[in-house]
C-alpha cells in the first residue's frame, strides 16, 4: 500500500511539473509572436572627420555627422530631413551620404593661398555639425540639428534647430499646424514668462518675442528654441522657453489636439 501511494505521489508530481513547463513554453511563444509584430524603427549614421595644417599658425578641423533612415522612403520627407544639414540628393543611402560628407570635408580642408588673414599665434579653426534623434513616438519623428565652429575673432558660434516630421502624412509640423493664431500679440508676454533659465531674460536684445518654427514637443508641453543673438545676447547662449499645453489649450487647434493625442 505504501508503495502504491508513493507511485501515485510521484505520478502527480510529474504531472504537475509537466503542466508548469507547458505553460511557460506557451507564454514564451506568445511573447515571441508579439515581438514579431512590432517593427523597430531603424536608424544608422555616417560621420566624417579630419584635420589639416594649412599654415604654421593655422589648423583646420572638420567633423560632420548625419543620420540614415532606411525605413523612410518618401522623397519629400527625406528632402526635408536633410535640408537643415545642407544636403540635397537624389539618393539618401548611406553610401550617397558618405560621398556627400566626404565632398564637404574636401572643400573645407583646403589651403587657400588668397586668404588675407592668418593668426599671429597657433589656432584651430573648426566646423562641427551633427544630427540626433530626439524622439520617435508613433508617426512623429523629432530631430535635432546642431552646428558649431570657429574661424578667428573673439569667439566661435553655436546653434541648434529642431524639426518634427509627421511620417504618416509626410509633412513637417509648423507653428501653423499647432496654433490658432501664431501672430497673436499675447504670445510675447506668455513666452517671456516661461524662460527655462530665468537669468537669460536679463540679456534680451529684442523688445518682443514671437513664436518661431524651432521647437519640439511631447503630449504635455512644447519647447521653443532661440539661438544666439536671436532674442538675447551671445553670452546667454541658446534659450529654451517651455509652455505646458494645459496652460495654452485655448490657443491650440482642435485638430492638433486630436491628431497627436495631446493632453
């Protein structure tokens, strides 16, 4: 009798283990099926950089990087994506973009014998630009374009621009897609009250601030970007002004709220 009980107990235990194992396999299969249905947004990049001493006191340095988007085929969107990087091409493949960047590098890194000015002490003049993906949410792709450089003088320069692309409707989103009246005089007061860095407001060189098309947004807020000398002195650097959508909801277009699920 004891032997029979032991056999039954072992049989029950094996049956229980078998059920548990089958359940785990089913769960894994379900997870794998789910992953197969989700297509990742593929991006790649190309970077070209080099330097050249063109005189005893002058070295030129060049660096340029752009992103590559194998999943985007619409020519109009691709033209819009690369326009801020000063690139226009029939083909935006990785090879084509590499060839274009190499051409830019060759043009920059050349000795110009007709150049009137040469520094009295050793300097490096440079040009650096890059493209970064800020976010990719549903059909919205936001990119940041930055550029900096120095070519003598008191200081160099730096600026950054943002663009948001609607990949479903194949367009660049502008202030006119978001606001009922972008030219409303009240925007000046609203923008001045929402500097991210309040100290920058003391360095303003413009009396009034207008909405621009240099911005990025998510479902809760929008940030406008103003570069050096645009509304403030050089020392202020890049200015960021962030507005919460809930505070300006009356000024937003209903179709914008609906289409992009803005809270």
